[in-house]
C-alpha cells in the first residue's frame, strides 16, 4: 500500500478497475496490474455474452467483454456491469471496439447514451 500512496503524492493517477489496477501519468496508462474477478454474477454474464470461452478469459479482455455486454446483455446485466466498471470503462471500450462485435443499432445507441459526440463509422474488418 505504501507504493500507491507514494504514486498518489507524485500526481500519478491510480485507478482500480474491475480487472486491473492502472497507473497513469498525464492521461497515459503505463502500468496495469491484473486483479482476479471473483464476482459470480459478472462471471455468469461473461459466460452468457461469450459462451465459447471460459469466463476468466473473457474478463481478461475488458474492452471486448464490455462491448459484448452492450450488444448482448440484458438491462439488468448492463446496470450491474455499469456499477462495477463505470461509464468511463464503457466509453473506453466503445472507442476500442473490435470489428464485428457490435451491431449498428447498439453502436448508435451507445454513442448517444454515453454522449461521445458525433457517431463515428463502425469498425470494419480488413482483409489483407
């Protein structure tokens, strides 16, 4: 705990997310420490939105998990996950969404709901 106090005194941003403790300096993340999720409700949601993968593996990719919750989750799932991760994590996930995860309706809805400004084009797959 001493190192965290020291980092806070030095004006580093220390943020505890649902899956990691992140250390930031001037809005640049440079260190992330994984934290295990043991919440059974989050694990059930993870299994439902990405059923072909173990829950811990799904939760290890936070942006992908949150995008899938925004697309496939129920209203109760969304309220619960929002309480755990927060709006900033949802915005970050939306900015880093993989192609093919969200449908156009969800893409537009979440940009309006989170107030991100102009709605950018959906991520597109590229074939090399």
